[in-house]
C-alpha cells in the first residue's frame, strides 16, 4: 500500500488503476503506516521534507482527488474489471469519502 500512496501523492500521477487499488485498500480496512510512508517517499524522492503529519498527508491526498479526472479513470479501469458497473459509484465525492476512512498509524 505504501508504494501506491507514494504514487497517489506525486504530481505526475501515472496510473488510473491506482484509484482501484486505493478503493480496495481502504474498503478492506488496511492501515497505512505514516512513518514507513515517509521513509519510502523520501527514499524515492517523492518527499523532500523530513516529516509529514497525518493532516498534511490527508491534505495532499485531497489535493490529488480534486485533480482526478473521474471519467478518464473509469474509462481506463473498466477495461480490466469483470463488472464495470462496480465503477459507477466512482466520483470525486466518493474518493473524498474513502480518504476520510484511511486508517493511518504512526
């Protein structure tokens, strides 16, 4: 999950498929270790700061969601899922709601 969060927070968001993964992780109740995220994000060059608070992480994620082209994400991902009707729920509001449910641990 850490690698996906690094991808979600960088400005050159590469894959719409990552939103499918994001949904899966949050809905399954997987937690994200913020300390581990910081180490890996710094190591990969995605984060320059030495620290990141829970609130700062959530703000970065909210910013990514605001920039999301939902229609493009659905179009891209629907080719790979068995039942594309499951993607009808996708919207910025839906992803904002998922973001509020991320379980972050220290």
